[in-house]
C-alpha cells in the first residue's frame, strides 16, 4: 500500500490501525525496519526526513476524523483525537464527524465524540437538529442528554 491520500483514506475506512499509525506518525512496522541494512536503500523513510501528517489537514474533501466516524472506526477516532484532531471541524459539505457517525448509526462513535466535547447543538446542512437527524433511538437518547 502506498502513501497517496487515497491509500491512507482506504486504510482509515477499513480500520487498519497500524497502517494508519505509520502514515501519520512515520513509525516503522518493526524496529528492525528503521536503519537496518548496509546503507543502500534499506533505511526507512524516517531516515529520509519523513514528516508526520497533521490530523487536521484535509484529505480530499474531508478530514481523517470524518472518515473514521463515517465508517465506525472507534479505535482510529480515539487515535486522531489523541493526536489533536478538532472534533467539531466541518468538511466541505458542512458535516461534522459527529453528524457522520449519527447518520451511519455508529452509537459507540457518537458516544465517544460527545465525551470528548463534540457539539450536540450543531445542525445538519439541511437545518435539522442532530437529535432530529438521528434514526436510532439509542443515539437520540445520547444526544438529548444535557
């Protein structure tokens, strides 16, 4: 798998934690990858000046947190928030990660995003409240809590 934006988005959507971590932090899959070999092309990209990715930089029309929320990848949501992802950042379409999780019915992702401070009072691009937009009763209950 390469390091194109499309490849990284694919790994986020599919919950490939180690590949995502490597793409954002530049960590080799094993310690022996970094700097092993005889000095030719065998070093890792860390040796070549790898620059970690910023979780708040867009990837296409969305941000990493949006892809993780949209596909229910809770472990990656936690990883991105730990790295400083802005939980209320809207994508090109005016959708927050919380709304993506609401629309896709990912209750555990909704609960986590609320716990880390995502705004439950935003509105959908069509003007509905998040409670009105939720189809699942358990998500409506989470959103209705003070």
